């Protein structure tokens, strides 16, 4: 797998998922794995370059102390200069060559870590905003449900009150009918007894 560049990390987009807000979890996880692997490789390279830099510095100290110079090049006996000038020319060049990549890798790793932290902070902030939005929607929905339930309860109570009043009216009618019926029955029986 090729290492990520800063532009690839900045321009990375994720698919949104259906039925809920957010990004596709597997894509985010894969991307974070790529970032982790990139950072790991850069840290290894950084460690190797630091070791090479330390080795180069030790070799430069040896050369300055008068140790024999090992030249890795095509042998040209007549053009090899004395030991002291070689040391003077090799030392600055070796430091520049070994220090430049180490500094660059360190800067790249730092910027990569800063970018990863910024991406992480963005995801956390977006997650908090989404959760606050969902909670606000849930509160609004619950208020609507409670209000509808209270309205329904009030409607049912008023309907029951009206039904009770209607039933009480019918009961009163039946009581008056019963009283009237008993009076008529008593009068009828008394009339019959009077005739007997």
C-alpha cells in the first residue's frame, strides 16, 4: 500500500450512510488505519535516519581525530588529496546530507500528526453537533407526543364527562318513570280494591 500524502488526507471524503446521519464507519476505520500505517512507517524512517545521522556524526568525529578515510568510489590514486582536506570537505557535506532528510521527515511526521489530530477533532466536533441535534430533535418530538397525549386525554375526559351526564339524565328519567309507574300501580290497585 502506498503511503498517504498530505493532500490525500485533506481531500479525503466519505460516503454518507442511509437511515442515520454520519459517515460510513468502515470507510472511516480503513482511512484511520491508513493514517496509522503511514505514521508508523514515517516513525520507522525517522528512527533509521536518526541512527544514520548519529553514525555519520561519529564517523565525522573519527575522521577529525585522524582515522583513516574509506572512499567508496572508483580508485584514482593521483587525485586523492591528503587526509586533513578530505575531512574538512566531507564533514559539512555529510552533516547537510544526513540532517536534511531527518528534518524533512520530522516535519512531515509532525504535520501528519497535526493533520490527524485536526481530523480527529473535526470528527469529535461533528459527532457532538450531531448528538446535540439528535437530542434536540428527540426533546421536540417528546414535547409533541406529550402535548398530543394530553390533548387526547382531555378529549377522552370531556367525552366521559358528557357520557356520564347523559347516563345520569337517563337514570333520573328512569327513576321518575319508576316513581310514576308505582304511583299509577298503587292508584290502580286501590281502585280495584275499592271496586271489590
